[in-house]
C-alpha cells in the first residue's frame, strides 16, 4: 500500500525525539520501573506517569516514553488513583508498542477501586504531542464522569484510543470517552474513540462531548464507535448546551459506527445538537455512519438544528432539514 501520511507522522515523531534540543527523555516501565529512579534511561525508568511528569520541565520539549512490557493489561498499564492532569506545556508523551490505534499496549487506566466523580486523564497543557497511548476508564462505580478531558490548546493526538463508560456501572448521565472543554485547535489523527466491548444506553451520554466554546478542533482518519442497547440515549457526538462550540469543529474521513446485540437496535443519529447560538460542525464527504438496523436511517443530527455543514457529500434523506448544505 506504500507509505501513508500516518507513517510519515510517526517517523517525524521519532526523528524529532532524536534531534538535539533542550528537552530530555524520561522513561516509564509500568510493571518493573521504580518511582525512586531518575527516569533518564530505560534501565533507570520510573513506574508511573505522575512521577515522569514531575521530572519534566515545561516548554523544553521533554519526551516521556511509556514502554509496554507485554500484551497483558498488568504489564502495560499505569493505574491511576486520581485524575492525572497533564499540565506542563510542551511535554510530549509517546507510547512504545506495536503502533496500533485500537487498544495500544501503552495504557493509562483507573484502579479497580476508583470511586470518584472525576475523569481519568486531563490535558490542560498546550503544545503537547501524545502518540500511541490507550486511555481506559472502566470501574465498578457510578461516579467516574469520563475518560480524557482536553482543556488545552494546539495539542496533537496520534494513534490514541479513548474509552470512557468502560463498565456498565459507568453508563451515567453526561459520561464521555473524550471531552473537549473549551479546547482550541487540537488535532486527533488515526484515533479510536469509544468501544464495542461495553454496552451503552442506560443514560444520556456520548463518546465525544463538546463544551464551553470548543473550537477549531480537527478529527482526521478517526473511528468513533459504540455498542448500544437504546436507539437514542447514547450518541456518538454530544453538544452540552447552546454555547458548547464556537467557530468550527471539523470531522474529516471519520467513521461513526454503532453496534448492538443481534442487530437489535437501530441508533437514530450520530450527533445530538441543541439550538446553538454560536459555532457549527464541518463533516466532509469521506465521513460515514452505520447503524445496526436497516429500517432506521442514521441521521447526522437527531435534533435537526441546521448546524452541520456537509462538505462535498449528498444530504442524507432523513436529514434534509437537519443540516446546513455548503454549495
């Protein structure tokens, strides 16, 4: 198939890591590392990402390498007992694994006993590159709100997997896999958002949640996926309120996929958009949506609020009043 754009991006990431700069390399071995180490080589690696982040200096392009030690969760996961806030600008996080975007073997997850009303991982910093990382929020509690929340600017996520509602108990109102909370100019490339492994539908929630005027964020070559037990409670993209977005947010070559047990549920729509007072969504011709029922046409916007602009794509029959058509 030849060299893809993603191959080039990965090569650039490695070359950038080797190119002389003020930044240093910090290594994490989630199974055998020790947080008392200096973290400056794979042989003196720390065990946890909080320890690695503490060793990093903002705005120096430090690089944290999360090294998989095996295929099992125990050998590749850094388990968190509280929300980890990636809060230092210009500190990058790279997973060292096979490079798959679905469940990469460099992971961050919640401890099984986690029972707090907060999310797993927050990116409040700006100008960070995060590549090849898996984020899984799934515990036996009704309290966790979601998986990854981004509030920073100009961060780039490559080949990452974001899973909130990773247990049936987490299927609560407003839960999410990825939340863009006031986030601006972030990019998501070859990422997976959601999972087919845990059923959603008991409450109103979503895989991607926009809030607080999020704007100019790009999703490219991504997959947004869910297994659902209800036709409309869970949507793939949710807008929190009338000012949840500002300017545009752009989905490019992104696939929106629903699944259900025995093809039993036909999800009615990809996005739930309220009557926005600002902002809109761009969806290009390479995007597509699938539901499990042939009797149900998947709408782009279940609320028909005319805030989606389709770029070069025919307007779906069920959405003739629900999208803004660019001509």
